[in-house]
C-alpha cells in the first residue's frame, strides 16, 4: 500500500470486517504484527472486550499469537486445513516452516481444530498441542443441491482439480477412465484450474479426446450447475484433507469414487460411493465401472439430505458453536 496501515471497515449483516493494509517488504513481520494489533484494537474499541480470537491456518499470522494472547487475554482458537501435516504427502517435511510454527504456537491456543478427524490425528502425530474438535468445510447448500437427473444417453463423470499430477494423480484417472468408458460409453467433464498441456499426448494415446471436456476455471454458480447435470464424481488424489469438491458433490446427491486418502473415508460409505487404494489404477477402473453399472442403487435425494445435515451452512454453524464453545 502507498499509505501504511490503511484501514477499511465493512459491514455484512451482523458481521463487521476490519481490514488493515500495510506496506514494506523489509520488516514485513513487524508490519503485519502492527496491522494485526491495530485491527484487534479497533474491534475492541468499537465493540467492547474481546471474548475469543479465531485464526484460520497457522502460517503466517500464527506467529503473532504469543503477544496477542498476552495483550488481549482472550482464548485463541485455530482452524487448520493444510495438507502438509500428512506424512504420505510426497512433499512432507518435518521441518517445514509452517509445521515448525504450528508446533510452537499451538500451545498458546485453547483449541486447534481440524477439518477432519484424520487431520487431527496427523497434527497430534506431528507434535501440535491442544488438538480438539472438528469443523467440516462448509457447503453453500443454496447452490449445491440436487437437480433433475441427467437424461442424456452418455454417463457423465465429473472431476474438479488443479491437475497437478503429484497431488491429484490426474494421469491415473485418465487411464482408468479410458478403460471404464469403453464399457459404458461414458464422458468426463473436467473443471480445471491447471494446464492441460502435460496430458494432451496421453489423452491422444488413450483415444479419449472426444470423451473429455475441459472447462477451465468457472464461477461457483457454474460449477454447481455442471455438478447437478452429472451422474457421478471421481477423485484420484495421492493426498488430501477434506476436499470441498467432495462435500459439494455429495450435497448435489452425486455418488463418488475416490482414493482412500485424508478424511474422505469419514464421509463416504456404501450408500454414497466407493473408496479405492491410492495409486491403484485397476481398483479405480473397477470402482468406476461398478458405480456406473449400479447407479440406480444410489439415491440422489437421500445422499443430498444426509450430506447437507453434515456440511450445509446450518450444520457447520453448529459445529463452530460447539468447537468455539459459544
């Protein structure tokens, strides 16, 4: 910013938002600390004593928690959804700066809350203190809801990801889809934020160029619209925490085929999908074929109702109230 510590106050219903911008590449840590202090101080001045302080992800602002707790005397709650706590993550590093910071400052928190039980266990295994509570990623259930089922002749699969192969293992999905679609004549819609260039040759070799539609980035409204028009969702990741796209697909009533990674097993069961071992192309192909052949045994409305009761806005609000002891 041209002006140091420029303050902006916004109102959204009962929510007041204090934004404090700062400048300076040098001494950035000190500047961000001063900006944070200014924001909390302004909130306290206008609204009275601070009863709780909530932090979304430890890195980087978690570094300010020790002095925040000392100055404002309020309990601190932190919510984490970083994938770097998982040791099966190929990029896992026990000395990563995010992980080192989280270990250090977790002791200043009343609770460290994960978005899955699996993540909670990983955080505990990495030495974080005060890990307790669960708040799932929230789904906007006014958008992500069931619609009339697909009436087209082809069975429509949906995949949403960055296409980073070391993470999403998209090449594995392409190979499995190439085999499974030969049986049912399926199509695959891919909503992607990453480049398709690394996969063009593979898609050509597999002979599925006319079976795949890449949309690129879309608005959340368009994502919901496409999701509602598909028959099933597929994820082939090597590691995850609790992917929002899985929860959104379930709230639309879509059955899911996914690799058994992170907290996904906490939300999938025999009524809403199939789990397969990570990196197993044969198992993924078999599961996709099985779900296609048995699609009528999955009831969209039931899947959606059950999922909204866990991941919809009202459900997650209650989880926050319980976790934050409100």
